[in-house]
C-alpha cells in the first residue's frame, strides 16, 4: 500500500460513523459561538458570510448579525420582493455540524422566512447548503447549558 493510499484510508477512518468524537474546543463570545479559537471562528464566519452573499446573487442584502435578531443576513429579492432571514454558519471541514444559540432557535420557530445556510470547507472550497427552520429545529440537540448560580 502506498503512502497516498494509506493517507486516504486514514482520512476515511477518521470520519467513520460511530467513532468517539475527538475533544473539541468551544469558544463562546459576544459575537457568537463555535468550535476552535475566537480568531479561527471569525475568519471562517467571514468566509461563510461572503459565500452566502454570493449564493444569493440577484438579491439585496442587509447584514443584521450585530443586531442579535436570530439570523445574520436579511435578503430581499430585487424583483419579487421575497424575503429571506438567513442564519449563516461556517465550518472549515466537510461535516455540517454547527452550534445554534437559543436566540437563533427562537427566530427559527417564530419567522417563516428563517433559513439556516451552512457553508462547509469555508476557507478552501466553500459549499453552501440551506436547511429549513423545521430541519434545523429537528436536528438541534442540547449541547451545553448556561447556569447562573450567582443568586443562590
């Protein structure tokens, strides 16, 4: 077996279903949450935002990510005036595993135009896949909880 073939097998085995997940670093900051450092997350998120804006060619857009609305970009189609409230998540790898905040889940439940756009391989070969609010809500599982014990 060649080194190239072995490297290919190792890559396949590292993503084998059912394997225990490796320890992941989760960063939570005022600007969001993600796997990795705050700096890494910022770069991936910027690349993902650019990819989604390109994906929605022909639409006007407004970045509302700083408004904490529960989505990142509001798109309006130039001709039909159709609206889309898009939460953007970017990952550097190929697996669409993301963190959703309580605010994002609330927006998914309350806005029929809410959509989740996940950009895989955001830094190398971006691929945008959209998920409906129903799909995002159905796949969301509790992962971490904040417990404020200061008043106890």
